[in-house]
């Protein structure tokens, strides 16, 4: 193959817990993987930011109770098969991969106990069943994965590579004979090499999309810069079924600061005694739900917004005065970051606001991570397994990523000998440059992003109405059409690819929200 055309057995797009776990499990079985990340490092996504922990088990008989909690949080809109899968397979995946394979240093009981782990409880959980590493669980897991990924002989890591489009037999094969086949096959992806400013054609027998979340299409989010829904956008363009995209979870408690800085204040703080109060010093959550501060996130987020509107405030507060822990040791990351911004959480309440946090929908997959396109898998936040239904239960996201990445790896391993034919690869052309108008002005791109984020926050946010959604649909449709033309006439750059993916994702979310007239879970319609 030429310098511009590459081949790998498995292409993994994304380097969070889902992507890294899938690559590692395949590599351990002798299957070569190429893992690409759009950043200069493997830890620039959402995964390292996960604070609260990962669901494990309260005891050996906890499976049914966990299923019930997941279904309750998801308003029974969940896939029953997927919920059973995560509850039944989750504890073993945690033990085998995180504890035994990676040696993640989860907190342990200080005194002798029936359970060696220091399990905590979060909102929506009937029992303490969450493993944690203080308040940097995601960071600890990612450190373990990166340590193994970077030295594994069966894994090639390619950094500063942004996936543009998935290659499929129906869309990209020049020979029309392949388009008469009923089954559409994924053949890899077009990849933008940011350092060399060129597009590479990456062929793969199997492709795993693990690109993470969509939070950056909203004005306020806990997500990092790269969370723009690129996997969802690429899957949608390729013809994969995308499902439940209207269910965007807004985390109730993101740190609020006049500088605009936002970061997650973990739900575990409320699980361990912190209480929400308004500017009058009133604990308001009992007025909204009998579970008070431990109610599911969608209920808490709307309650906070109601209190802010009622009192004309720009935030509410998390009162830590009744917490029994040494907060500097139990929540060191939060303690340090708040202190840097002038808040000592041991002595004063923490200002918080809701922010876009997690997408419950994505590319539809089965229990093996398979999508509706042959040879294409998806795992992590960009996928829709059906586990979360209309709202995600706290700390299930890391477990879902782990279980489905492991299942996808097992499923691909069994089929690794079924390769894409050389004949098919030969009729897929390299990327054709679409235009030479160097007009990707940073000011224009910044303005387009501002339009996307403000539209989504105001019209497709925590509370939605028919009128707001109609306006958002019109705005996003027009911008999407404009960007399609812009995309065709302008040489590619990472910021242009990101804008195109982000706009398409926003349009997908808006269309899904507009179609669903039922108010349920994260999709709250005031009308």
C-alpha cells in the first residue's frame, strides 16, 4: 500500500475507557489494533474526568436490585436485555479487567469488613455499590489503561488523527457491483493527519467507534473540547441507525464561577451527605421529590433551574456542612480546583449549576456492540446500548463502556479471520480534495459554534417546547446546509471537521427531540 493507504485488522477510533479497553482486550488475544486519537495524548477525553466511580456490586445477590435501579432511573424506557447484560456481567468485568489485569487502586475498607472495598452510594442507587479512587476514578482507570496500551506489541497508537468519514461498501466502492449487495460493510475510515495536513485512507477488517460524548454542542457543559459527537455524526452519515439522541443528561452540579470555568462536582458528595440549598439558605430538594438530594439527575437538574428562576439567581449551592468525611482527602480533586478559584469546600457552600453532561443515545448496538452496518462496532458514550433508557443512573457509564468494549472485543476475536477482500479495498479511492478556497476564518468558525451552542442550550436544553424545538430545527437545518457547501469548497482542517461533525450532531439531537412528543426522563417537554 502507498504511504497514504494503511491497513489494520481492527481500527479503534477514540482513546477513552471504551476504546482503550477494546484495543487492550483484542491485543491480549493476539489481534492487532490501530488506535487513533484526535489529540496529542490518549487522555484528553471525558474518561479521565469521571469522579464518582464505577458500579460494582453491593453483595453477591445485587444483580436484580441494580437492574431495578437502572430501570427506575431510565423510566423503564431501557432495553431489558441490555440492563440484564450490564447487571449480570458488570462485576466480573470489573474484577477481571480493572482489578486483576490493570491493578486499579480502588479504595478499600480501613477496618476489617465482609467487603474489602470502600463502596459508596450515589443518587438513584438503593445500596452502596460503587467502587472509587477518591474523586479521580476515571483518571486512575485511564492511567492503568494507557500504561498497558503504550507498551503492547499488538497495538499501534496514532495521535493527532481525526476521523472524517467511515468507509462503507455502499458509499465508497467505485465498482457498482458492490452496491448491489444487500449488506453494507464498514471498511475503515478516512483519517485527517493533522501534523502533515493530509487525509489518509485507513482500511480495517473491523472498526470500533468510541469517540465519546456530545456536550460541546451546548453552551454549558462538563465535557472537554473534543466532545462534539463525531462518532454519532459519522455513523449517521454512513447509514447506521442512531437512537435515543433526544435524551441528553444534564448534570445537576457543575461548579459555577464568574470566569466561566465549569467542572463536575460529583454526585458522590450528595451521596455522602451534601445538600442543595438556594440563595435563601433553604434546602429545596424535599419539595420536589421524596428522595430529595438523591433523586435522579433529571429531576435534580430541573429543580435547580426552577429555584434559579424563582429567586432570579444564576446558581444554587451545595452545602457540605453535614458531611462527615475529611473533604480534602475524600474529594481531593474537587477540593484543589475549588480552592484555586477561591472556595474552601470545608468551610463554605459550593456554587453549582446544571450543565450538559452525558448522551444516553448514540449509534444503536446490540449486546456485542455490533451496529446495523456489518463490520462496524460502537462502544462507550457514542453508542446506544439501551442500558440508560431515558436517563442514566449515576456511575453506570464507565461500567457500560467496560462491558461493551469487552464484549465487542470477544465478538471480533471470533471473526477476525473473516477479512475484507483485497478486491473491495482496491476499488475504494483515496480522499479527493473538495476545494481550494482558504476561507476557514477562525472568526467565522467561532461564530458558527456560538450559534450552535446557544441554540441548543436555549431551545433543546433542560426544558423543551414545541415552539423552541421548531426554531432550533429551522436554525440547525439552515446552518447544516451552509456548512455542507462550506465543507465542499474549503480545504480540510481539524477545526472545520469538528465544526461539521458538531453541527450535524446538533441537528440529529434536535430532530430526535422534535419527533418525540412525550415528556420522559432527560427529554422534558413543558408543553
